[in-house]
C-alpha cells in the first residue's frame, strides 16, 4: 500500500522543495525535515555525504516543522526566503550548524552573514503569505503520505523514518558504496 501511494504521488512529492544536490536531473529521494529536530540535525551530515559520494543522486528537501518546535516554522520560512535568492544551501547549513536561533529567532541576522542575500528582500519575504503557504503545502503532503515524524526519507517505493547511516541509504537506493 505504501509503495503504491508513493509511486502514484511521486511526481507531486519530488517536484516541490529545494534541491540539496544542486542538480537538475531526476530526484531520487525527498527528505521531510524540521530544522529544530535533533534527529534531523544528526541526519544532515549523512545526506551531505550521500550527495558527495553519489552526485547522480537527486535530493530534494521539504519542510515538516513539528508543532511542538516553536521556531521550526520560522526556520522553514527563512530557508525558503533564502532559496528565493539562490541561497537555500547557505541558510540550510546555517540552521543545522547552530542552535542559537532556537531562542533568538532573528532570521535576518543569520541571512546577513551571507553578503549574497539582500536583507531588505529577505525581510519582506519573511511575511509573504505565499511563503507560509508553500511550507504548509509541504506539511499537507507529508500528512497525505502518513508521515508522523522527522526526519523521513521518501523514496519512490518506500519511506524510511528516523536517523539512518550512509550505508543504510546506499543500500535502500541500491548504490555501490
């Protein structure tokens, strides 16, 4: 049942979100994640290693801020806004690299560390209802798929919830390690 649901919805699942691999080819896996989730933080370097070792694997990131994580939705919005300026990777890495924003949600201060980000545009973007709607679209897709926690890796034929090793991901993707 799960594999049929994923296969039927794969185009909708994999067509939206930010590319983590920087490529433009087909998406191989989609990560639903929450920037305030410690398990997502632990998975972050595994995904980076997967992309580094297998540049042909297309990886897309979708937001699934957990309700109890009070700053997670703001973090998702800030990453999306940075993405509009081509700097999603910077914000993505910044949010996972530091927990200071968990208490001080000054997204503009984080964005200002990158000279490529126009902070005036970034600030306007943070209150754009369309940006919030895009994050909420990710949440709706996650719920449609039955995702209940983060991180969740979605492949075309199965889902993997929780922290996984690089070897586990390579095996799930049938890659030579």
